[in-house]
């Protein structure tokens, strides 16, 4: 287990929105071509594929919104049918789409392959797609901002997101980074790029493989997902470990996105979305154990379901502790 809709034409600049007490998730929405389980075809590498809406940041935004916290999505989304479906889904999940730009470029596609243990791997089709041409507003105001995944690997969007990340941090926004490294950008150049962002990052979320690939980077708060072994939180010189429930895994699609989405939602809920950076530095080990346990349990629920389908807060409240 690794763990108000507004659209604009491609020529228009995004409408500037200043919102109070908000989580802003920045990055791509894409379409996953996901294997369909079939009783007549048991080879997980050759299952038929069906489109599913996804992308790490897209999943993170939905996860945070499902926890009942105010969330908006910043991206550029195609005007094709897939793009319309992405925006409609965000709206139906109560994610604010005021900062979603639209363009005629195609939607990014990701072909998902499932390994025998249920873990997922991805192949991306990214040439000339809409999300890499995002043009973020220069003076966005938000309380928490999250960046990561493919959107930080594709230019010119990656550099634009990097500039926004640094500017928001300078202005006091709590910054979360979830690199979500895929094979096609598991490079020294991308590692160097991520390291250039770390001085402006408050919370860094990594898988245990990413922790090794990036040679144990530092951040004020670092959360490492360890599959079925749960989560590790490093903060203020302390280390908190929480276990994950034992489950029957359907697949791991969206598990890591569920973790970061729940972390952000819990941080927002506990701080009220105000002075977040300073307030999180006052969190105790007990606070982080509760936050991490919530995220680990939510990711476990996602892993019992096919595709990225994180639980709502109401569903989480029904689970045994």
C-alpha cells in the first residue's frame, strides 16, 4: 500500500481569486487508462483498459475536499471531452475550479499497468498536452498550497509552478511538495530541480523509494510512506511511526495521493487555515501521530477499492480506530 465554475479561452489570463482559508492544489488533471479485471483474462498485464479521471494533484484535491475542507484546483485543462469530464468531476466533488484554465491542447494520458501484487506502474503520453502550458496567477493568495507529480517535470509549466511555489512561501503560505516521481523523470536533473525547491517547502511527502532516490532530503516536516508498514513522520528532531491496517488490496492507485490529501485536510482543520506554518511547528508528537494515522487508514481504504477513490470524512468516522 504505497500509501462557481469559471472557464476562460486560451488567450485569456486566469481570473484572480483571493479566497480566505483555502487549500490550493497545483498540477495536472489527466486521464488514466486503467485495467479492467475480467474473469476471462487473468493476466494483469493484458487486461482491457477503460478511461478513469486522475492525475496526482487532481486526486489530492478531491481527497482534501472529501474531508470537508475548502479546496481549489489550479491547472490548465483541455477543452476536449476528457477535459470537460475532469472539470465536471471537480465541481461535483466541491472542488473550486475558479483557477482552472482551459486550452485546446489534448489531455495528458497515463496508461496504468497492474503488477501481480496490485501495485501500479504508469506510461505517460504528454506531447503538447494542456497541463504543461499552465500560466499561474502572479499574486495568488492561499493558506496552504500543494505541488507535485508530472506537472513539476514538464516545461514550461514546471518552471512556472516553481516560481509560484517560491513566491507563495515568501508570502507566508504553507507549502507541501509531493514529488511523486515516475520513471520518465527519475533523473539527476529532476532531483536537482526538486532540491532547488526544498528551501521553500514546509511539508515534504515521499515514498520510501523516493526517499532513497533523493538521498534523504530534509524538510521541516517530512512524511514517508512505507507501503503496508504505514507512515513515518519526521519533525522538530522527532520521529513518529504509525502502522497501516491489514487489508486486502484491490490496487494501490491513488493511495499516495490520499495520504497527502488527508495530511493537508487535517492540517487545515487543526489550524483553521490561519498562520499555518507557525501553528504546525507547535504540533506535538501526539498531534502528528493522529494526523498520520488518519492518512494511513484513509489510504488503506483507497487500496481496497479499484482506482483512485478516497474515502470521505463521514466514511472515515465510521471506521474503527
